[in-house]
C-alpha cells in the first residue's frame, strides 16, 4: 500500500516538475537570445571556433576565425560562460575583430517571437512527446512494471530535450542539469531493457552501476567546479556521450540476444521491433551529431534536425509495452517505413509548393527538415492529446463506455434481441489478438451452422478443410488439438454438452506466437463460455421461431374463424333472403294460379248447368294448370339448373353463357380442353363448378366494367381447372384478405369455401387498371 502511494506521489511530482520546467523554458526562450558562438583561447586571444548559422552571432556577421576582444565591455576570459563552457551565451554586446576589417561592436538583439517559436518548437515538441507517451503508457497499464520503467525513461529524456535550448542560452545551472540528465538517460534505458527481458541479468546490473558511477563523477566535477576548483569543464561534455555509447551498445546486445530466441517466443518479435526502431531513431543522431562531437570535427547536421528522428523510439517502446500480442515485426516495420516515406514525400511536395509561391525564400535541407518536423510533431501531439482526452472522458464522463467483454456479454444475456453469433466471435478474436476464428455448431439432419470471422471470412477452401476435420473429430475424438504445418488453424477446442456440440477453430495470433499451455486452459474456459452462449442463442432462436409459427398459426386461425363467422352470418342472411324471394315468387305466381284454379273449381261445381259451360271451364282450368307447371319448373330451375342435371357441365355452361349474352352487353369466349360435351362428373363437382362460373360472370357484370371475358375449362391430372380472365378496372389484391371480414363479394368467398371443401384450390390475381383473373381447380 505504501509502495503504491509512493509511486503515485512520485508520478505526480515528476509531472509537476516537467510542467514547471516547460514554463521556465518558454519564459527564457522568448526573453534570452541564442548567440551560438564557441570560443577558444589561442595564444592569449579568444578566437571563434564555431558560429551557429541559427544563432544571433552569425546573423550579426561574426564568423569562424574572428577574434573576440570584449564581451559586455569586459575581458572574455573573465566572462562566466566563456570561462566555464567556452561560449558567449548571455552576452548583450560583443567587440569583435575580423581579419582585414576594423574593430566593431556587435549588439546582440532578441529575434522576433515567430522566428524563435519556429526554430525551437520542433525540439520542444519532441520533449513533450516523450513525456506524453510515457504518461499515456502508465495510465493504460498502471500495474505494469514495464510501463513505469518506460515512463521514467521518457520523462528524463523529455526533460533533457526541453533543457537543451535553455542551457544553450546561458541559464544558471541549466547546462549542468542537462549534462547530468543526459548521462542518466542510458542508465534508465538499460534498466528498462532489463525489466523488458523479465530476467535478472548480472551484466546489465554491472553496466548500470558503471553508468551510474560515470554520472556521479560528472556531478562531483560540477560540484568541485562550483566550489572554485580549476577543472576544464568543456571536456566534461564527452562524459554523457560516453555513457550514451555504452548504454546503446548494452541495449543492442540485449536485443540481439532476444532475437536469437525461438520463433514462438513473444520476446523475439518484440525485440525485433524495438531494435529496428532504435536503429531508425538513433542512427541519424549518432552519425550526424554524437560521433562528430567525440572526434572534435565539424557537425554534419544541426543537432536539432538529427534529434527529430528519435521520436520513433518512444512511440515504438510504448506500443510494445501496451500490446502483449504484436503483429509480425516485418509487417510493423513495413507499415512504419511506408508511413515515413509517404510523410517525407508529402512534406517535400508541400515545401516545394511553398517555395514556388514565395512563402519560403530558400529551399535548403534544414528548411525542409524543419517543415517536416513541424508537421510530424503537430500530428503526433494532436493524437497524443486526443488519446489523453479520450481516456479522461471514458473514465470520468462517459463511464458507461468503459466496458470489457464480460460486461458486454452480461448485457447480451439481458437483451436477447441483440444476440448475434458473428459479433460475439468478432469480440473474441479482437480481445485475444487473433487473425480469425471459425465456429461450427451442430444442427438438425447433419446440418451445421457456421460462423467465420477474420481471415476465414469468405475463405471457402479453408472453411471446407476445417469442416471436414470437425466431421471426423466428432465421430472419433472430441478433444483439444494443436495443429502444425499448413493446416488453416492453430488450435481446435470442442464444446460438448447435452443436446449441443460445437467446434471452435482459432487461427494464429497476429504475431504468430504459439499458444502456451497456461493460455490454452484460459482459452478452453473462454470457448466453453462462448459455446454456452451459442447454445443459448440457438435455443432462443428456435424458441422464437416456434413462437412466431404459433403466433402466425393462431393469427390465421383467428382470422379464418372471423371469416367463417361472417360467412356463417351471411349464409343465414342469404338463406333468409332466398326464402323471401322464393316466398314472393310462390305468392305472386304459383299461389295466385292455385287460388284462381280453386275459385274456378267452386264455380264449376256451383254453376254446372250445360255441357258447353263445363267444357269452357275445363279448358280454362287446363291453361291454369299449364301456367302452374311452368312457374314450378322455373322455380326449380333457379334452384338447380335442369340443363346441368340433364345434359352435364359443359352444355349447362354454354346455355348459361348464351342467356347472359342475350341479356347483357358482354362477350364471353369459352375454350374447353380435354373435356367432351357428354362428359359427366360427380353431382357436387358439377354444381360447384357451375356456380363458380356463374358467380364469376356476375361479378364481371357488376364490378369489372369489362366488355369481354375469357373462360377456359381444362381437364388435366384428374382435375378440372377453370380460369376466368377479364380486362376490366381491376382492384388491389391486398383487399382480398379483408373480404371475409367485411362481407364484401360474399359470392366469391362462398365459392372459395365450397371449392376448398371439395379439396380444390382457389386463387385471385388482380392489378388496378389491368383486370382480374379467377382460377379454380377441383379434383375429380
């Protein structure tokens, strides 16, 4: 507990110190000009040995070889910065004598704010990036020792980089602090690599002690120099560089040792990425800056430019610490190199464009590198701040977004409608860093439900190989299996329970690191939970299908019941209406004739006198009897056509169509196929077929508005098929479903019930403006 509190306090103090140093840095940066002159006492004269083109001394015309007579109107040998470091930093006036030129006094003025900002911003941004990357890493992995080791390394490097421009401006103790910090950087780097190895290395510990002793020696020299000891401090600059070289060699040796590990070891892949990032990031600084300083030769490039490549180092180290399962090293480096080359070419094109339009006066290498560094630093800082803000928002504001796979699975259990096999398997491979997964679940009748994500998605060949293996394994042994060689998967885990079986194939990790035995145990538990989840999904879907089927069947039954109720009600209503019509016809026809016949019989009995009167009465009664017979035949014919009873279906239909065409302006075209005029069928079949055609023609007359209708009667496959097609105004087919509920077109609905009661089929197709087609099929 105390250790945790101490760590937290140390982190907060370090961050506060870094922010304070940045504030001091910016305050001095814009109030103290950078002179950039290095002096050396040669035979009693202070000559200029280096004049930085970016310094104010160079801008004022002071060049290498010029002689400095006075600094701030005093002897250069007594000026503190010249005496200790051989520099003219902090000077406001410099009296200089150039070869073959008169003595002159140079005033050192503070450059414009924008110039200072642009010239120093890349280096400042590099230091801030180191600090932010370490901070983000320790925030994401607060309990990881590697993360803390990386944070302190990044913090110190960032602090040294921030102090570099300040120390070059002559701030008190800035140069000393910078040198001490620079000498301690290799110590923390070697310590990080030792922690990174997860092994205690005695050689590393020895080298850390040696580097620490050199750093302590440097501190002692500074203290003695401060107390007045005569020590040549200029040469002390080489001690931090010596530490840097020793630390770099040690780190490289450790990384080369890790690379020699077997291919399945994760440390090998991590070491390869770190090694290449260190090479890409440090080699430009070592070659262009560190080596020339050690050899006392002219610098090949400005240290500000060569140091910019170091930004690759903290980003890569953080990436390795945060990601346990890394992609293949070659893939990572390929992506890194492509991004770098793309960025360099893009900035080159932009710089050339600015040169063409006059915004850049001189297209030199350093100008281009400055533009490149500004762009790259801006992008990196933007993404780092974005990550910090995103982390803070997730933790303190949008806390509901900070959910792991466990929370999501719990939520899926609560909300069954959101269950989806693909999403669950995708979450699995994302959490485990796999290339893909393929899941086969047993179904009914030897059918499988297959879910493929990642590399297996759309790869039918690999899916077929794994499906064949699953089919064999299910019948032989259902056990965990490792695969080697060219098999598409690395690991197979079966999940078998009562009435459920599935097989889960897991592909390689993106780093191609083999699964360890302890990882397989965890994966088995995870896959077992996944299998139970898939079983739940299957059961829920099956239950949902059954519920939907029952609901649909219930809805259809209810709808049919409602339709039957309406039909039953209309049948009674129609029956009563038929009774009324029949009663009216009997009352107005047959009954009246009977009454007249009865009256005439009474008159005949009462008034019978002569033979002639009897004959006349009998003749009238005979006529009445004939009328009575005719009326009775008409009523019976309406109830059941005599032509249908006597002649059969086809002649009865022909007679009906002729009678209709005589009364209505309608042309009926009848086509008979496979049926002779003499053919007879069951009485019920003939009656239902006749009434179907009769009702269909009546509907055409009442509702269609068509002037013609085509009727086809066909005998095929022991079925009578009747098709009736008109070219009238038609209707919306969606209205058909409501006819049985509203009672509209009762005749058609009744015919449908009659036809289906005989095992037949009935259908209507229609379209507004394009007529309607009625089709009936009745088995014989």
